[in-house]
C-alpha cells in the first residue's frame, strides 16, 4: 500500500520533497499556509498549522506526519500523538529545536560541547554574564528566531532592554559566550524510528548577515579527528533526543580546534542542499526514507567537492525565469534549483549546486551562476 506522507508547511523544503517522494513511490500531501506557496504542487490543504482542528483534518488521510518548519505548537503535536498519529520528529524531540534554552539544558545533560550559556531574566543578570565572559555576549530569543533574527551581540545588559520588555512575565532570554570561531560547520544525520542512523560528511557553512550564503561539502581541511568528532556529536544528539528524520547540527570550530554546538534543526536544512546533487542520497529523499521508516540511503559524496550557493532575491529587474534560463545557459554544469517564490530583497528564492574535482572551480562556477540573480 502506498505510504502517504503529510508535510506541515508549504515552503521550499516541502517543495524539494516532492520529486524524491514520487521516485520513492510515496504519496506526498502538504498543508500550506497560503495559496501559491513553494510546495503548491503537492498542497492538498491550506490552513493554519496552529489550529488543532485544521491539522487534525489534514492528517486524517495520511500515514505519517512531518514538517517543513519547526513551528507547530507542542499542544497540537501532542494532541496528534494522543490521537495515534505517527509524527516524525515527535514533540519530545522537536521541543529542542523549538526553544534554544530547552536545547542548551538538554545538550548539557548529554555532555555535548557547547558555548557557555545561561538563562537571563533581566538586564542585571545579563550584565553579570557579560562581566564574567570578557565584556561581551550573544543574546538570543529562545523561540521563533531564524536567519539571525533573534540573535544580538551585546556589550551591556541594557543592549537587550527591548527584548526584556517584550518577554513575558518570568520568561528568560538565552545568554551565550561570544565564541570567536574560525569557521562554522554543519553535521547532518538521519535517524529512522527503528533506530538506524546514517551520517553525512561534515560541511563548512558561510553566513552573511546571519543568513546562510554558501556551503562547501565536505568541509575543506577537515582532518580525520574533526570529521569523527562532528559525526559523534550528530549521532549522540540524534540518539539522545530521539530525533526521527533529518537532523542538522550547526557547529562552531574554534582556533584551539574545539567544536561547539550552536543550534539544531530537525528537518532538511540549508546546509544539506548540496546533497541533492553531490551525495548518493539527497537529504530530501533521506528525510522521507527516515520518516517512512524505510532503509536509509548511502551518504557518500559523488564527487570530491560540491559547492552550494544560495540565490537571494535582489533589486534586479526582469522576470526570475529569464535569469534562471541565463544562468543555466552560461553554466550548464551548474544545477539550478528554484523555489517558485517572488523575489523580495534578501529572500531565498533558489540555490545552485556545482560539483567537481577542483574546489576553486566549483566555487567560481556556483557563484557566477548565482550572480545572475543580483
Ligand atoms: P538562527 O536561529 O537565527 O539561525 P543562530 O543561533 O544560528 O540563529 O545564530 C545566527 C548566527 O549568529 C550564527 O550562524 C553565528 O554566525 C552567530 N552566532 C550565534 N551564536 C553565537 C555565539 N555564541 N558566538 C558567536 N557567534 C554566534
């Protein structure tokens, strides 16, 4: 019998599950937030994912529920589980991707290396944390942040006054040590409900203005020890919190060669888009295999290097389709992926993957193809 996978959220991550679902013989259904979303081709319902009855009616005709994002409220998720619905990842795991304070506390229990951190309830507590950490810190809103929104470098407790004002009674912000990292990495693993885990090679991620701009897979100059430690961290977290589906662990590498966990994502992730063209099993296929509890696919790279460059909407005039066509014409070796979104400045509207034997060539070509959209 065909397994029906329901995806909550109609963004590009749901969109990129459509082709692999067809290939795997799965039926994909999407609950989209609006008409005309990225994943509209598979959208069988439009509605509010925060409304239990909307979600209940969507999941009635599916066998497994998974996500395009991590924002479905715990009450909704727990009600589905109580109804007997298969939810992957389940609410017990997903809470650690929904709240950064809850995540930090759990990672500490698991003994995973991470920046120094503390919950801070007011400017005084934040000031003390800053004083104890060399005069600076990073403050984060525990919930709802993305692409660097909800992350601020501070030098004084008063620098977060507006966020303390906006926080509810008794709610804390997360203060973290300001890590002077040499680069950012990401480790992805996939885990099935039955426990099988596979790990991808650790990759380097480059952010601009808090947004992922480029990914190099595998991470350059990654010696064996680094590769092993990153994989062990990914496996320990996936097992320790019972993740099902894809898990991305964002990491900092420091100049004294420590690896610290920045944050977690429990779904396909921007740091894994390279795998669509650069790995034996792309992350969207892998996520579907994992949530449907099918045997997982091999994660080996198909080529020595794969470079992913995000395409952000810019001020450029002209239809997006024309620019995609130009990029494809001039760079036939580039794999261009489009999200079907209208291009607002800074909005992710697609990405380019280029694989090859020479890293500099791959970087150059991927950037040149993406530059057609500037
Ligand atoms: P988001 O949830 O918006 O992606 P992150 O927690 O990943 O937020 O932070 C966004 C970026 O801010 C990171 O990619 C990193 O560049 C920087 N950053 C986050 N935490 C720290 C930290 N403790 N020290 C230094 N830089 C940090």
